[in-house]
C-alpha cells in the first residue's frame, strides 16, 4: 500500500503575495551608476591641399591690401589729373540727302589729347568717337590705343563718314536749314579709358569728352566755334 501524499500548501490570494526582488550586491549597484568613458579617436591629419588653399588665400588678401594702400599713396602724393580731349580744327566736306530722310556726310577733324600730369604717363584705351546731330548718331569710329608721356600733347586726325544714315523728318529739315544759313552745328563725343602706371601699380577709369562745334556749310566748311569738356 502506497504512503499517503503530503497535504497541499496553504492557499494565499494573489493580491496578498509579496513581489519578488532581486538583491544585487552593493558593488554591482555602484557600477551601474558609473558613466561610461567616451572612446577617443585619433585626430585626422589635415589634407595638405587645405593648407595650400589657406596659404594662397592669405597671400591674395595681403596683395589686395598692398595694392590698395599703394593706390591710395599715389592719389594722395601725386594727385593725377584727368587727360583732356579737344577739337581745335575741323573741315566739313559733304552734306547731301539721297532721299528726304537719308543723310550722307563727310567730316574731318583734329582730336587733341593732352596729358596734363607732369610726373605720370598715361595710356589711352578703347577710344570710340561718335558724331551727333541734335542728339541723333550719324557717324562713329574707333581709334587705336596709344600712350602719352607726362605733359605730352597728341593730335590725331579723325575722318568720319555718314552713309545713308536715317534722320527723322524734323531733324533732316533742321539740318538742311542750317546748311542754307551757312551754320551747321554738330556734337562730337569721345569715350575712352585711361590707365596710369606707377611701378607695379595700375589704375584705370573711363573718361567722356564732349565737344559742341559750329561750322560753315560744305564743301569747304570750316570750324567757327567749339566748346569741349572732359569728365569722368
């Protein structure tokens, strides 16, 4: 006969059961609160091209500062003056109309370029000369660049032709009346760029010459009066 089974354990309601806790040693608990040390990586070496670019930028900045200071010294010490454009002589050979509004003309004049600076030479660049009648362009020409020494005066003969240039009816009639009165008024505009050089320092800017001229009628039209200005 089998031995009797042991009695079952006493029943305890679930809400009365004590929660189980895992007790950790004190050393383990302290270890959990220790912050982890960051893993330091070895710094990377800077690319030599980056250093080269930085050095070049520095050199370029220093050069800009140097040229800026040098230009300032030139203008404070030397005080360069603007070259002057003038038209001391002119000849009007032809004015005629193929039709009431299409002009043909021929004029030759002396362009006088003067460098008033006593210590600085100058180079004239991009010279463009235009002929106007009452604000309407009737002829134009490009002049070759040239250099002038300090204080030099240069005369250049400029020949301008107008071939079948359209003029509004009112301007065409006005020009014909001026020709009949033996007083023709033209306007000459010269646009050019001048460059000064002192050592390795260059400085350039644009100038605009404007001359109002009054001439007798062709074929032997001569200059009567003229007024010229040169401005930046």
